[in-house]
C-alpha cells in the first residue's frame, strides 16, 4: 500500500469555496446551497434546457439521496433537465457502459477505475471546467485526495467519498470506564481518537464471555483486514509502491509486523473460532451481539443503525508502532462525450457544493472528502450511533490506498488459502515458508 506523495500533482489549490452561493455561516453546509442563478455558470445559456444524466451506484437509500439532489437541482435552474441513472454497484455501471450503454454526463467512479476511463478517453479532466467556474479549492479537500485523482498534471475527476477502515466495538461488551475500574488497560484519551495495541488486546479480553458464546474479536484472514495492522507495525504489502510485482509478506519488516498481529489473531481465548467464521461473516456475528470488535468501513453504519438493541461505536485501527489504516476514494467525473459539456460542468459544480454533499452524506454510508461537510453535524450526527464518527475523518490522515486496486480481488483470491493457514494453524505454521508462498502466489496476478 502506498502513502500519498508530499507534493501536489496539479497546480490547483485545495478545498472548496462558495461560487454557488455566499456562505453566511462557515460551520453550516446548508449555507452553501446552490441558487438558480449560480447553477448556470456558463455565460451563454441555451434556449432549451440541456438534457443531462447523472450516473450513480449504491444502496436504495444512497440512490434516493441523489434523486432528491437531482430534484432540487432541476427546481433551481432552467438551464438543464437532469435525469438520474443508477446501478447497485460500480461493477454493474461499468458492465452497462462496456455493453454499449451511454456514459452519463456526470458519474461516480472508484478511484482505481479512473485510469481505465481516462486511457479510453471516456472522461474529461475537471480542473479547467471548475477553474472556469471560479471554484476555489482552498482548505476543503486534502492534498491526498487531489493527488489520488490527478494524472499528467490534470485533475481527472473530483474527489467525492472516502472509505477508511476502522474498528467497530460493541459498547456493552467493550466498556472503557468499566475496564479502567477493573484495572484493564484502556485508552487514557477520552476523545477515543487513538489507542495502543495492548489496549486493543485488553479490550478483546474484556469483551470475551465464554459462557455466553461471545468472542472479543473477529478479524477475517484477508488482505483487507490484515493490511492496517501490517502497516501499523512498519511492514509493507507490496514490493514496489508505484509498480508492484508482488506482495511483500516475506519482507523482514513485514514479518516483524506480523509477529504481534498473528499473536493476537491466533489467540483462541479471544477470537471467534474459524468454524464460526465459516458459517457467518464477522459482521453478522457482530450484529447478533456475539463479537466485541470487528473491522469495517463507513458503509456498515446504516445497517447497524437498524438494529434497535445493539449499542456500538467506532475506534481507529490500534497502533502497533504508528497510526495506519487502508481505504480508497470515489470521485465524480465528466463524460468526454457529453453533448452539453458546459451544462455538465455546471452540474458537477453544484454536486460538490456543501449542501448537496451533506444531503448524501447524512444517509450514513458516505465519508465525504469535502472536509467542511465531514466536520459538520450533517455528517457527524452526534446524537446517533456511532458517537465517535470523527474517527472516520481523523483516520483519513493516516490512510494508505492500494496500488493496482483493480487487481486486488484477484490477488486476494490467489493468496486466500495461505492467509488462512497463516492465521489458523497457529504454532505449527512455518512463517518463513508461508510468507514466501503468499508472495509467490501473488506474482502472476500483478504480472497480468
């Protein structure tokens, strides 16, 4: 996994200011709602409204939020009529496009797929259209987010959502106040924005209830689940962060990071047994109150909110040596084949406004890249679970993103058996042999 570079790949400043409407309150996204006049930044509006499509994917709740945004936009301007097109996931969207479907004028796209769309001339870089509409990217967007969508000195798509991995905890089972009273190690910082590996292990021990069939921890033996711990321990996932040819499990630093990781994941006293994970996922066991802690991203939040008798919160990935996690981005792109590129750019400008981003973010699925919205009550929702939502925002600072992310599912499949062996065979496993096998099995996939 690679950390983002320290320098900007484009000459844009970073953040979002209100060209759509003047902001009367810097802490309130609703103050940035688009107005009918600002929705048409083009100097010469067409006599007839431009016919535009916006392509999105996600759950019914997410799609409904975008539908509401489209209705508001259509009501705010006479310059365009926007139609929403949706799919259940990004793979379905791309399959439809590859089968001969039209590319929407504006559409969501995973960061990993941007180079493919760019190489096939399916998208138009967004930096010049946004600059022409006086969109100031001041402090609203991180340098990391801008660089991840930049290539050849151009901003290919606009960063929109981000998904860092965090730890979900059952707060009936992991109660830090009770832990301190009973002299268990617990986070001393009551903002709960950091905790140590020892505190994480103590929480797993405290949450375990053998007589009730409750395990303290359920981390699945996958690359995605193990990667944050490897990175936190100073290890590496790939041999070359820019052009990987292999996983790096046999690297000395990675093996050193695996030692504390495997010691915890192999601890039968606190972990959900492998045979239980074979029956149901860690998430399903967590929903049933049978696991104290799991690892997941923000998309799990709405599912857990539907369970009335489950009390839960989130914590960052615990530190072995340093803070680390993994995750990825989605962006909003402009079609290069749009019949109305100016109107499409106007729509994109509106979609990244604080008001519209907040309306989608408050569904609970999305961590907005727009930092103004991410730090607002519309996203944090401090009166709802999880109370510690700011962890999703703070985790982005230490998030690494996967190189060659389109290949990651195939890499995962290629090394799955060895990862299970690494975790589940406990004292009998030959660490050196298995880590070398993991790297060897990954090489054909990276070489494709």
